[in-house]
C-alpha cells in the first residue's frame, strides 16, 4: 500500500512550550475537563471535500496544490487513492471522524446509474479501511449545487426532472451514510434560494423543499437511519437570497413544516459571519431551541464578503463556542473542519499544519471555556440581571397569570420606572480577558 505522507510523523501532544511543528500544544485527547476526556468534548472530523479534493483553485486561478495522490484525476483509482490518503492523514492526527458529499468520493458520471455503481464500489472500499480502526463517519450529504442542473436549486428548482434527480441523490447519500454508520445527514442548501422575485414563487419553492426533506426523513428511517438530520444555515452566496439564511430562519422553517422532531442545526462559523451574526449567537439560538446538533469548525475573513473557510485560529471565538457547547450539554454531532488551506499554502505539510492549528485552537477554547464556567461570575451576573422577576409581580408575569390591566395598574402605583441595572458589558469582557490571558 502507498504511503502518502512518509515525512510526516504521528502528531502527538507535547505541551504549550513545544516548538515541534508537528505536535499539539493544547490538544491532549486524554485530558479530562469537566468530567469528560478532551476527545469526547471535541469529536473532530475531516471534511473529505476540502482536505482531499480542494487544490487551491479560486475564481482567478487554477490549482496550486497537488491532490492527485499519485493517480489520474477523474478515475476510480484516484477515488481510492483519496481514501488511502485520507485514512493515513486521519490516523496520523488522531482524528476519528470524516464527513462527505457523494461526489467528493467518486467522479460523477453522465449516467446516475454509473455514479451509483461507483459509490457502491468506493463505499465498500471505505468500509474495508474502517475495519480495525477507530475512524467513523460523522455525517454524509449530497452535493446538489455544483452540477449545472441545480442552477435554480434542488428542492427549490423549477424543474420536476431536476427535483427527481435531487431525490435520487439524497436517497443514495442516505444509503451510503447508513452503510458507513454515519451519525447524521446534512442538508446544505447551497442554491436553495433566488436571485430575483420577478421570476420566483417563494411559497411554492419553500413547500417543495419541505416535501423533499419529509421524503428524506421517511426513507432514512425506513432503512435504519437513527441519527439527526441537519440543516446548515447559510446566507447569500451563491444565491442572493437563501432560504436557510441563519439559524433562526432555518429553525422557523423546520417548525413551520413539522420537521422539528427530526432536524437540528449544523452551525458553521463562517456562515454566521456572512449572516451578520457572531458564531456564538448562532450556537445560542440553536441551543435554546433544542436544535444545536453539529458544528462546521472554521472561520471567515471580515474583510472579505464570501465563504473563505479558513482554519480556525481565533481563540476568543473558539472559547465562546465551547462555552455555548458546554452549557448546551454537548453536541449530537461533532466538529467538522470545513476548512481549507490558503491558496499559497499548497504542500502536504500545510495540510497537517491547518488541522494542528484548528485542533489546538478548539482545545484551548475548551480549556478556557471550562475556566469561565468554573469561575462562575458570568453566570452569576446573568442570573442577577433578571432577579427582579423573582419579585411577586415578576413571578406572576412568568407564570402567565398576569393580565395587561393588572400590570398597567402596578405601573401606575409606581408612577415612574427606574433605569434597569447596568449591563456591565465592559466589566464582563474584562473577566473573559482575565481568564484568557491572566
């Protein structure tokens, strides 16, 4: 069997003072934090599409990285070489999960029957590689945005024939997910939206998306899929108006169409940025609705208006992310590095450096989030902020027993309301800084 990364050692934890470029400084998988091992808090996953497929192409230039892995691209030999390289990569980093789109695994044929045959062949090969390892499938999905037939979306398409092709891809991707033991299945509505209302029936399109999702749930359960279905919210790009704009929009959609018993959110940091939200906001909105499922771990560039999918390096954001995850009781999914090396970082060494950066960033975020929890001052302040609702009138409001007239009478007896207590934002931010850097 070929070795694709012969010069890269197995990456191990060496501590924060290590100068070894192929060592973890903060990610110690066996370290126990808040009663759980770090690797249990942080089930990391490799994104097949970025790590094994993306080669530095952008809208202005062709590939800079060689992702052929010694085989001719567009062949089943190349598909199998990616499997071999991917498993070697994950084992050297101690990553226990992977995520995939159908057409990441094999080249798409002109005939869907041939594509499905190729998927059967490659999934058999992946299963062989999984045997004897601790590597598992986190989630699967279907790429319903790259092929030109999906120019107007998949569920939102104006073509019944294209809609059927979308259904066929979902059916096969669900079968692959079950075959590989995947914990989840993701809908990433990359083109589920519109460019102009002049040619769009929004109600028709949204109802058709919901119908497709309901069919997917029904079929998935019929073949033994017991995991969560996920929606991955994303605003704009590529469509000007996306139906899955942010967590609140997507949650409203699944509740409106009765999908909330089967669906949770797969939140991506970069997508939060594009929606004008913080990563923490999207996580909190998902969590308070009982729909925080999985995370695409990356970051965007605030100076650029598109999805740059960078490896996460911002420890502040990672800390706030882990603060939300801990408070929510953890994830049903994991942390998928939907991230790619920069175009100028094109070597195999750079592939490893990206993951080491991301894994260490979230490990440090976990360590610091646990310290914030143990410190307790943030939680104490939030509890005190709403303490007026512990009063007699406050309890009556919360119980739902108060009437508008009663509250109006209460206000009139006070004559005027005092200012609410200070929000102390700057003080609270100083607490976070003291934990991060103190």
